[in-house]
């Protein structure tokens, strides 16, 4: 008899639990959304003290969540995109991509993800005299060159906005001594998408420039979306509380104190082809970290819609 | 009840001891093997004389000067003995044999097409100033003049005098007609032609001879004298990790008879290890398994590559990556494959395992890769190629290794990164291209400061030539063999860009 009663209680709890699931909750993606997912970044560490080094931003209480839309690239799509780069050579079809080889540029686009690159391999891969650091445009010039290149070729995606500039380098390292010769360097100008007036981290197009401002590479990774519905979001204060529980990404060992110097609300987009049903508003935190014996930086993304769980995507 | 608990405990203890015994056994066995003496060559110690054990007794290697061809005269100007980079004898881009004025010791890198494989067909247009083309008979220790219809065969060396410079096109058999080449080497001096159109270090070229070869000496036609000899097991300028080059032939001193067999078709092998569960010593690493398995399973689709093993969590062990000189068994594991892939935690000092069967960390100074087989290492581990430390930390690990890919900064894992990386390799991307494209795509979320990196052996100190930076995996494009102790390295970073 006791077992029957116990079984009945369990059944009631199960039914009640099911009934309490919010009606707005997207069906079928519990695994994706429930619970904070490890992100695959190596050093997520907890920190005992998190202080604010910047004013808390203000955001509306509700923000639109977007639904991702899968798109596949056809041969015609590839040709049309290549035309924007002025390429009209024959298209080669591979299992996962279309490739158009010109001189000196190669255009490649993946069928399932739409990941697109346009590359001057001879310059970009090797160490070319023309790309020595002294021949690079300034960052300001680089931004103008990149913007002009994308807009004049109708390549700037709708809503894309300037995001950041980074530099990569190639160097010769002597095995005998400590001599390092910087052989080449490039400047990459990144433009990221915007939705509901928030940046979409992960949706981006970048232009890499070499010496004399020559375009060495353009790459675009973009996830198409459509509006889903509005959801209440965490306040920045509440997000900091989540941050304390989640931990931060840092290589500083034995982290003791984090000082947040940037908080912003954004959307987080994973690469097309990966499972991500929705683009959710997410808080981005960045700052400095004091450890036991060293200092450094940290960052972390905290999903902002509690109703959709703690998974980033 | 209590008896049951105790017996269960005892069973567990016995099981642990058994596992520990099994785990330690390979290490002990490997160390035992290392202690076996080499009957042919006394391996040189740094700074001490190299002794070659011949049938006539011990001979210092510096006394082993190969014979000169009849009629050879010392160069008029004081000879500068050839070093790492003697005059080029073969241009692989055009399959052209290059003769320099004076004596040349040359070979064909592969089988020549019928009708284009005789001395007349190849050297008929060369003004030899009345010198005969010569070969050396290792069996009788005599020189023999070659006739116009004698075949110019791979693995054999020919001495030819040129009264000027010549570029002679070689018509190689097509790939499908190329077969293995064999030559029998006798105790004492033999002339051996270099096999292949790409350079390789002496250790690799002469690997089938085991300990039977003592020294190998090339002839630098540019300075008209012998190069510094490469000694089996030698170090420094006599290192057997110095390069041999296509189109050249070498004097090889043998302490025993042996066949040298080189096959045209080779199969290449790879492996992967990953650690996601660190038993609390480190934070668990999500997706390490899927990333490594994705790589392993995808490359298995290549007809040129064979997966040797994939180990995860506690089955992935530090000893598999550590050189026998430091108590490891990498020559039976990762260094017994051409390409090794690791996913797990790491830092500037090395990378981390999850089992205490060995120590947890593979420190950079315990790695000697490529002294058995490995050409490429990919480390999906943070900071292993930190810009400020990687050259100093990892340079000694390059013992034939071409390159290491890793991260300059914090890195990341992703279930799709491994297969995507392997797929790009099989599409013909260079290893560096494939690595940064995969990390560019799948290392997220980040703050825009994350960078992937490569440390690649540089061969000629020339910044305009990418050398090993431009390597493709075998079967999907060109690659270049570095010497065992590269004089320089090329280092490149690439931001994982599509963030923030």
C-alpha cells in the first residue's frame, strides 16, 4: 500500500512539474538551454571577489529573442557572391564547398554554413617583403580601406558595424640566440552584426590588409535569423550575481579579485551549422584580474534570459 | 557483512596494484631496451670523439675519409667544407639534375622513364673533359667506368665530371609506374643515391640500415670537396639529423652488409589523445572527446592515412608523449605516428593529463619529437605556443619534427573543430591554414584576444620561404623535411577573429 501511495505522489509531482513549465518556453530544446553549459574554453575559474570598475549600463526590461534560420548555399549563390569580388572564373564544386580560383585571389564558400573567404594566399600565407610592418596602413587608414572595400563591392551585410582591429604577425625566431625578426604583419578590421540595436557577437565579416593596404583576405561568418518574441532579461546587477556563480575565463592562476571594466548586452551567435535554435540576449563582461602571483584579464558571457535557461546557446 | 566489505576492499586493492603494474611495465620495458648496446657504432657523447667499430678495430670517425675518384684534384682555392646546404643538385619543380663545373656525385631521385634512363640518354651532352663516368663497387672496393648503355638507377650514385655547368631534365616514370628500389650495401664504403624528390635527414633516409651504417658523406660540387660527415647517432655538425638532398649521392660507410630498400608508396599514420575528466585536479574540459574523435574519425576517410590509436581521459598518458631518454615511451606511441593530435589543458610549460599513472604534466623539456617518426604535432591546449616562450621552450623538442600547432593564448574546444580541421587538411589546405581556419571558426566565445599559433622549423633562414610553415599532410600537397636541429623557426599567430 505504501508503495502505491509513494508512486501516486511521484506521479502527481511529475504532472505538476510538467504543468509548471512556462508556455513561452520553446519546446524541444531543453537539452540546449537548461543549466549552464561548459563552453569548451579551457580555463573557467571561480573568483572570490568581483568588483565594479565601471558604471552599470541601463537596458530595457524586455528584449527580443531571435530564431535562427538555416540557409544553404547553391552554386548560383556562390557565383553571385564571387561576382561581387569581380571574379568570373569557373566554379569548382567540392563535397562541402564551392571554390573559384583566380589570380591572385581564391574565393571559397561552404555549402551548409555559408562561411565565405576571399584570399590572396600567396601573400597571406607566406612572409612577403611587401607586408613588413613598416608598409602597413595605420589602424585608422585600415578601417577606412576596409569599409570602402566592403561597401563599394556591396559586401557589407545589413546592420554590420565596425567592431575592432587586430594584428597578427609572422616572425623568424633564431634557435641560437634570442633574436626575433618580425617578418610580416597584417591588420584585420572586423565588422559585426547588430540586432535590436545590440551587437551580435559571432556574426562578423572581416577584412585583412597587408602592406600598402592590399586586401589579403575577407571572411564572413553569419547566422541568419528572424524575430521570435520578447523575453524579460536579467538586470546587470543580477547578471553579476550569475557571473559570480559561473566563474570567468582567465589564465591568471589562483584568481583573487576581478574588476569589471566593461559590461554590455549583446547577442551571441555560434557558427552556422552548430546547434543554436535562438539568439539570446547575453551579458558580456570584461575586466582585469588579480591573482596570487600575477595579474591579467578575464571575460565571460552570461545569458540574460532566465526563462530560456542558462545555456549560452 | 564485514567480511564481505573486507574482501571487496582487498579485491579493489589487488585490482589497483594489477593496473599499476600493467601501467608501469611498458616504461620499464622501454628503459631496458634503451640500455641495450649498439654493436656497430659507439654513439657519440657531446664533445667526445666518435668511434666506429669496424672489423679492423675501432676507428675514429675523422679518419674515415671516403675515396676520391681517380683524376680528382684538390680545389685550387682553399676548400670550405660543405655544411648544411651544399650546392643544389636537383630542382624538384622542373625535375632537373644540376651539374656544377668539376666532379659531381649524383643520383636520380626516382625511377626514370624507359628510353630516358641510360648514361647516354642523360649525360650524352655533357663535356666530361675525357673523364669517364664512374661508379664504386662496394663488393670489390674498386672503381668502374660506366658505359653509355648502363642504366642510371635510383639508390645508386654516379661520379661525373662536367667541364661547365649543366641543367639536365630527368624524365621520371609516372607515379603509377614507380616501384620500390633496392640496393645491397657491403661492409666498408658504398655509394648510395638519395631516394625521393624531397630532402630528408640522413637518419630517415638510412633508417632501413639500422645500426649498420656508420657515416654518410656528401660531395659538395660547389666547393669540389667532401661535406662534413653525418654520423649515425651523431650530434652537432655530425648529426644524423642533417639533411640529405635529392639528386645527390653519398658515401656510406657500413659496419655490416645490409639491403637498403625504399618504397615509393608509403602509408602514413596518426593518433589522437584527449582529456576531459581531470578528476578534480583541473576543471573538466567539455568536448575534448568529441573534438579528438571528430579529427580521428574524419582523417580515417583518407586512403593515405591510418589511425593507430585514440586514447581518452585516463588512457591518455604523459608517457605516450615523453621521450625514452626521460622515462617515456613516445617512440611506441605518438612518435611512432606522423601526426599526433592532443586536446586537453595546457600552459606555457607543457600540457596536462588526467591520470596519476605518470606525472600529470608533459613538460616541454621532456619532449623529443620526430626522432622516431612524428612530423606534426597539434596541441589543442591553451598557451602551449605562447609568443614569448615557445621558441625557447620547444626548440629542443624538434628532432625531425616539422611543426607544432597550438594556442598563443587561451584556446578552446568544440565538437565540430576536430572533424573540420581534418576535413580542411584533406581538402589540401596547409596544416597551418587548416588549424587557424578551424580555430577561427570554433574557438568561442572569446573576447577578441584569443590567438592560435604555429611554430615551424625553418630550414634556410630565409624569411621569404615558408619552409615547414607551408607543409601539407602527406598525400594532399607538398611538405619539406627539416633537419633534426632546425637553425631557426618561423612563428605565426592568427586571431580567432569573429568575435566582439
